[in-house]
C-alpha cells in the first residue's frame, strides 16, 4: 500500500479520550480478507503506532511500520520506520520550543521533487499530534470544520475535513454494533517534498470517516478508502469499556 494512504490511516486512528481504553486495535480489509492490523497506544509523553501487513493478493506488500512521537513541555521528537521488501525507510525530526530543528532535514530532494521551503515548515504538526488536535479533541461535529498542515519527516501536506452524506446508519463488526451519527471526508493537499508527477494523484486521495458516540465522546469507528484497484475498509476492533 502506498505510504501516503498508510499514513492517512495512522493519522485517522489515534484516539485521546480519557474515559476509555488508551490502547486501540484496528483491522483493515480488502477483498473481504484481513490484510492489515494496527495498534495505537498513548502514554504520558509518548504516542506510538504499530502496523503489520501480510499483504493482499498481489495488490499490497507485506510490511511493518512503527511511528512514534515523544514530547515534554518544550520539546518533541518524531520517528517513522517502515520495513518492506528487505528495505527500510526512516524519517525523524525534532521540534524545540515550537520550531523544527532543520540541521538534519533534506529540503531539496532533487529536480523531480517540489522544494520544501523553510516557510512550509512553519506552524506544522507531526502526524500523531495532528490527530489529537484535528480529529479527536471531542469537539468535532457534523460540520467537519477541521484542518491542519503536517510534516511527516519527508513531505509537507495539509489534511482537512469536509461533510459527507451518511449512507450507513450503523456499522457491525465482530458482533459489535456502532451507531453512526455523521460522516466526514478527510482530504489530502500536497504542499512540498513530493514528486511533481504525483501531485495530482496525491490530491485525489481521501478517506471517509464514520463517527459514533460513546459515553459522550465522539470517535471514529469505521473508515473507507475507495481506489481503482480495490476498496479498503478498516474497523475499530477494540472493545470499548466505560
């Protein structure tokens, strides 16, 4: 699966509600087969995600992905590790007093890539922090009025939500049932760091997010991404307890 779609799944799944479990598990399906499992965990000063995919019918490769954000009052460190086909990609950066440390960041990746300007990195968030501020502050409603700029150690982009028609009243998964109260579409807008020839394709991607209410907390319980190859669906598999 493309790195950008994977990252969108990760960004969409993080949950910060204080009244329910701090660890969440998700299962992604394509062709009615579970090909990807995702675990999210939040602790004091640390957020991390672990993804494992066994691949799917030649469409998606097997891989392992770890993303972690650690922080204190004035500093933040972001780490991204993707292992696929005996290859490993690592992206990482530090934020000090609100500013990204540029000493080890490659702003110019070559003539085929859009140059990352220093101004592009102002007021950006790492993916995991962005999740808590955009999607899971428990302030979201059917207007879906949230957006933010993100830097993932490789590219700069913006994600924003728009209202979407609710075409499902409830979601059933593994004997659990969630009532859907509204749906938002997460849209992607490339800013810099990407290949020029991929910008149109990147900007066409989206995820539909189905929200439910649990003990006065609004959270996503189902995700759907449509592609030309196969549709991908992801379900919350964690049992939520008060």
